[in-house]
């Protein structure tokens, strides 16, 4: 048994761990170490890490920007090391980001995910995100992405335990508009 993860606020001292996990999770669309340094040093960014037995197993980072409707949140990245996927870590990281964004007054969250990343698309769909656009050639090498959004209500959710098997790779039955 791996033990239950702890979730902590991340800091610039997490740079090396985050970058190592980034390279483990992504290839052509990986963020640069410089981009992580900028995000981890941004006082307005929300950075959360998941830890098991003193090892970082995943993290999520979101940024906020002002808009006419109020603060808008953008999920910059969600990374979970492959051995720790499909056990609720990604769901818990996203839930914590959403709670923090809600507390900061965000009315909506936007994210982008690679078109072929079915596990992520399934997770985000289950969490109430809707595909809003197809972003052609969004990533290097001509890889497209879906933009997905979620409108937040103003109530603060209590964190719930993830459902067992919530991130199983299920068929994607939604049809985005190209």
C-alpha cells in the first residue's frame, strides 16, 4: 500500500521535482524549467503538490487573471506520475485548485488538454468541465487541444473523497464542435 497522499502548497524549492515529473509525463508539449520557475514564483498563482512518503507524486498549478466578469482561473498544468494515476490524485489536486479559485472569487476555470489524452478528458468531464473549442495545432508538432471550461458557483465545496475507479478510461461520448 502506498499510503494516502498529503497535499501541500508548492514553492520555488519544488522546481527540480516538478520539472522531473513534467518530463516523465509529457514530451513535445512539456513546459520549460524557466516556465515552472515563473509559475512557482508568481504570488498570484495557486500551486499544490501531492506527496506520499516524502516523495512528490503530482502537482497542479493555476493562474488567475482579471476580466470584466471577475477573476478567471486557468489551469496551467496537472501532472501525476504514471504509477500514481487512476487512484484519485489528479481529482484531488483539481478539487483543491477549484476550492482555492472559488475562495479567490473566480467565476470560471479554463484549461487545455491534448485531444488524444482520454484519461484527462474523462477526468475533467466527470468534474463538470465542458469542451468549448478545438484548438488546432495548439502544441508543438501540430498537436491539437480541447479548451474546456467550468463555471464555478459561489459556494465553497467541501473536499470529497474520490470515487473508487473514478478515472478509469471510459469511452468519450461527447462530440466537440470543430
